[in-house]
């Protein structure tokens, strides 16, 4: 009986089929390969087109059904559906964290700000856009323009500081900032290449003025409004924002200077709302403040300029070891007394003596002076006496003697190995022209003439005071 031929299993058959397919692909020519790939691409495109058409048809049918169902539903059913949607939105809002809520609100406000009139601080803008050595000034100007359009739109207004005014209140602050970083005057045009680092270039006022003139030409050609203030631009920026708020629903001031928001809170009318945005940097996110909300929440909003200037700003020195927070806390804790002092400052008819007395009272209050002391000078003197007792004179270069001469040092000016190697070249004795004597030293054993015997008229240690006492005794006799 003949043997039955065994059948091939499924796995073996698939392996043999894959082997034959690879052999055919190896043996096929380039023309056959291109024909096969083209056929596969056509099949894929047909399937995608068929799927897109079916998807659009499905969405269209769904939309028609939704419109038909909404048209047939009664007013009661419509209100019920909207109520369910509102309740679902409230539940989702209640479940979100505070960080998510702030992020959502910040995105909403930022969308409004991008579509509003934005007043940009030019001083902030000059340092915000970073440029390197080796690029041309034309490309630098293009970077500034593209940054403005991308961030704040073409409706923005850029206001620069004026650096030519000798009566500028921030002139001392500008000079202080330019001490560490300096640059020579550079005459440049658009085609000139930068050879100085940005911070050093902007530290020179004349270089900064030339760059502002070049930027204004570029920005004006792109439809961006630019202005230059006479001196410090902080107040001018705020007044420009107040001017635009009359004809525009939303106005935002962009900058990093805290003086801007202080002036804005003080001058903004209650009926308008102007936003202040401090752009983020690195991991620090941008912050947006509503001046209307700040005016309502801050109890010291009406006197914020006084507290800001008293605790230190660009035109007034800060108080020693007293921060702005301590000044604000003082105003909150002693509200009635501080409000009376603030009224004197804000009264245009106040005399200089009245302002000086109110200023002295605020200094006494911030340093927590006892109530029985009413003079700031007396408190300064008492504080000096109290601190001076903690510094014993004997430990700070003084010796207890009758004449009170200080002891400069008890150590030799140099080690003995060095002092013994120093000698003079005197040949006829050590006199007034002796090199050791001119240096205030005694001759050493190496000196050729005296061999260290001459003292050059300089008294030995402890002899000077004894000689003075002998002279005083002879005068008494």
C-alpha cells in the first residue's frame, strides 16, 4: 500500500510563502519594483479618500440630526439641556485646582491683552531682546520689531526714556548702573557690525540714544507708534495708558519696573480698568495685574506713592534695614496716625516745616522709638552711644596711654630674614642721606659702615614716650 504524502502545516506554509516572496523581490527588476510600489501607493490614497468622504458624510448627517432635534425640541427642553451643560461646566470648574484656574484665567486675560492697546516700556524692551557680537545693526532692529509684533501686535506703543535731559530725576541712578559696565562712543549705521556686548553697549547713554533713533525709524515703517519722553518715561507711560483707555476698552502696560504699577494704581480713575503685565523670564511665568482689583483690595492704595518713595525708589534712598513690607505693615498697624501724616504730604499748601515734622514722625515710628522721644537727632545720638560701647578701643588699634597715640602694629614690617638682608651704602657714616633712615628702619649688621650700631635718630620701641615725659618734666622745672 503506497504511503500517503504528508500535508504542510500552516506555519510552514507561511514561511515558505514569505521565502518565495523575498526571492521574487530579489529577482525583480527596478521597473517591476517601481510598478509594484506605485500600485500600493494608489491603493492607500484610494482608501484615505474613501475614508475622508465617509467621515465627512457621517459628520454631516450627525449635524443635520442635531439641528433637526434642536428645532423640534420645546423651550422647556432647551432650557433643561442648557442647564445640564452649565451644571457640568460648574462641576468641572470646581474640580480644577487653583493653579489650573489661575492658568485658565491668565490665558483668557492674555488673549484679551493681545487684542488690546499695549503700551510697552522702551527701557524694558532694549534689554529684553538679546543680541550677540558679530551681527549687524539692521538685523538687531529687525529682531526688536519681530519681537513686538509677535508678542504685543502692531497696535502697541513703545515709549523710550530721554537721556539728554540734565535735570532728569533718574540721572544719578543711571550713572550708578553704568559704573560696572562701560563702553566707548560708537558711530554706527545699519550696515555696521556690532563689536561690543549688549550690556556694555547700552550702558553708554549716547550709544543708547543712537540705537533708539534707529529703532524708531524701523518701527514707524512697520506701523508701530513710538514716543520719547523728556527724562524718565515712567509717568509718561502711565499717562499714555490713561489716554488710550478713554477710547479703547482694554489697555495694558508692559514692563518690569515696579514704579509703573505704583504710579498706575495712584493715578488710574476708578471707572476704567488698565492691566499691568510683567513678562516672564526663564522659569518665572508672566504676571498680569488688574489695577481696578488692586485699588479695591489694597487699603493703602491712596497713599501708595508716599509709601513707595519713603521706603526707597529710583529717586530716593532706601531706609537702612527697613524693607517696603515693614513700611506697609507700619501703615496698617498705625492707620490713623500714618493717614494724618500722609495728608500733610499730599496737601499742596503744606509748608516745608510741616512736611519735615511729618517725615520725622514716620522715621520715629518705623524704628519703634519710645513714645517719650520726639526728636530724631536725640534718638540717633542715643543709638550711636549704645553701639559705640560694643567696640572697645583697645581691641581696635588703640593703647591706653597719656597722650593717646594709636599703636599701628605690633608685628615687624617684614620677617628678620628679609630685614637682615637690607643695607645702606653709606661710606662716611649714616646721616640724613642714609637709605635705611629714609625708609624709617634701623641699620642692620650688613650695613658697611655702622654694622647696625646706628639707629638713625629713630627711637627704639618704648623710648619715644619716655623722651616725651622727660621733656615735659624739664619744662615743669
